[in-house]
C-alpha cells in the first residue's frame, strides 16, 4: 500500500537547534591521557544530550527519519573512547529506546575513510574498525540489527566488486546485518552497486542525483531513474524500509555540490517510503518540500500531517 514519503533530517539543522561538539586528534593528543579521558567524557555527555535534543526536534517537527552524525562520539574507535562510552551505556540505552518509542528511525553514514574495496589490507582493517564503532554505538542505543538502523557506505575503490562482496560477506554480524551500499558519482554506478548488493545480500540505497551525474543525464525523469529505484527496492528485506537520497546541484543540474534547497524531485520518488534530504538548508528544505512537493502527489498518497 502506498504511503506518504517520510523526509529525513541529515545530522544537523540549518538553525542552531541541533549541533554537536567535536575535537581534533591533534588537540586531543596535546593533553595528558588522564585529561584526554575527561575531555572525551564531557564531550560524549554533551553530544548525547544534543542527540536527545535532535530527537525532540524531530518529534516536534514530525520527522520520523534522522541520520546521526558520523562524528557523534569522536575517537570511540579507540580503547580510551570505548572505555568512556561504556560509562554512558545506561543513558545510551534510554536514548535509543526513546527514539524507538516515538517512532523515529535512526541511521548513519560513516565518512569517506571507510573503503572496503581498497587494495591495501590496512585500509580495509581500519575501515572495519570504523564500522565496528558505528555498530557498537547502534548496539548501545539498542537499535535493531537490521537495515532499519542502517549503516550506509559507498563502494569505494572502483573496479573492485569481487573484493567488496568478499569483504562484506566476512563482516561481523553487528555490521553486516545493518550495512547498505549507495551508488556514487564516479566509482560505482547504480547498476554496479545493485549487483554488488545482490551478491552480498545487503540493501542498496539509491541516490538519484549521483545516478544522473554518473550517467551524464539531464533529468530525473530519465527512465533509468525509476528503473534503478525500483530495482534497489527489491534488495531490501522489507520494501517498506527502502531508503533513498535526494540532492540537487548547486550551480547546475549536474553539479555534484549540494544546493541549499530541493527544487526538483524525481516523480518516481512519490513511491519512496523514506527519503534523506541532502540539502544545505536542512529542515528548511524539508519544509519547502512538504509545502510544495508533497501536496502534488496522488491524493491516495497524502496523509494528514
């Protein structure tokens, strides 16, 4: 049954309502270890409070999809960071439970340093370490080990599909059960990443803007957009969980840099259950789509907001 697409907030707000603290490695290492521990403890507590504020923001603005920052707990992939994060286990459990109770889906998109298809074994090992950190955070939030609580990455180094599939199949269950792959502008086309996802048995996140850039298309209405979106939907364990991305080019249609707002949507996205809005003005872009795009969809798709 068709439903209204749920539009998701990515990490922070354009306003100052949702913001997070961070620390650079250089600054952290400039302190003695005992002070490093206290610095991380204060930062983690503060960011956890801010995550709760983000959940409040989503709840108050009827947003059911939220992508947490990949830098929510900096250096949690180190022994020291994990030790400090363990101290917050009870609070993390409450926060994750609260998100579940109010119906907010939480996902994460680790940074560009995660490259599972690298030729360098050390890069792969470090990538898995980063993914283990995100899986640990998801577990501490008591989020399900399924693509509902998705950990989504790109394919990485091009022309390495076999290696990518092989590495994914060997990942720890806490990662693999949540992992999804997204097509990108240069390395992996939508068709290529779809095949990887099918072979690895994980979902595909379709990004229409990456697709049109990769294929050098001049419209989201090219038949391949709807075709690839539909094909990606078949990789999800539940099609109603399918998640897609949208962005618009900043200076031109094919510009890879994100625009402030979303002014053009693929018509096929009316069938997308979950859409992450990758626009610079965040909640303002979502508000604009709710005002101008959602009302244009078929009446059967519209539910009371």
